[in-house]
C-alpha cells in the first residue's frame, strides 16, 4: 500500500477550507467589593440581585479577534450593596477563510456562547469564596442579544442619517 500526498505550491495557502480556532480563553479582569461589610452581613433579609452582561469585541489582526464578556452582579439588601462582582471573561479567536459577513455573527453569537460557561463559573466561585451562596447566572440567548443590537444599530443609523443628511454632501471613503 502506498501513500500519496500533494503539496501546495510555494506561497499558496495550505488550505482554503474555512477555519475557526480558539487560541485562548482567559479571565481578563475580576473584582469583588463588599462596601458595607461587616454591618450589612448582620442584616437577615433576602438580597435583590441585578445582573448586567455585555459583549466587547476587539480586532487584533485581520483574522484574530478578542471577544470579552463583561458581567456585573450586584446584590443589595435594603437598598445597600451587599456585594458587587465585576468580571471580564475573554477569548482570542482566529477566523481563516471565512467571509466577513459571516464573521460578525460568529463574534456576536458563537464566541460569547463559548465564553459564557467560564464567566458563570468564575462569578459563582468568587461569590462563594466571599462567603455567600453562589449565584448561578441564567442562560443567555446570545442570538437574540445579537439580533437586538443589529436592530438598534439600524434604527440609530436611520435616525442619524435622516437628521444629518439635510444640506450635507456625503463623499465616498
């Protein structure tokens, strides 16, 4: 039995197949504050918890992006902050031979979906280590979040263009 391989010509891309690769997942930032301790720890009341999650994307090169999930978890008792956790879970993702119109949804949906379990775990662990019952964040529909952002951007662009196009000449870039 013989093996045969074909080599790509020099200077040619080894593969024109689309590729998506996770280069690294890491905890970029983590903060815990208990501004009203120890007095607030003596109050026997159920805390109200607020959770905010956002996505930030930074282009590192033509094919490499950093995607960061930023979460703020605030627990209050009697309108006083019991604890505040801020976390930024990030990842470096590489896209090769993927059309640009497909990269944006992957950055806004697939990458945050990959990062979210790490963020949830780090937040729950931090809250537990602070002496509280861990808070496990609910699942997030990143597809819906992405669609909502696209819709907001389109509305903002329509509002801006109708308000600023009067009497202006738009030159091509």
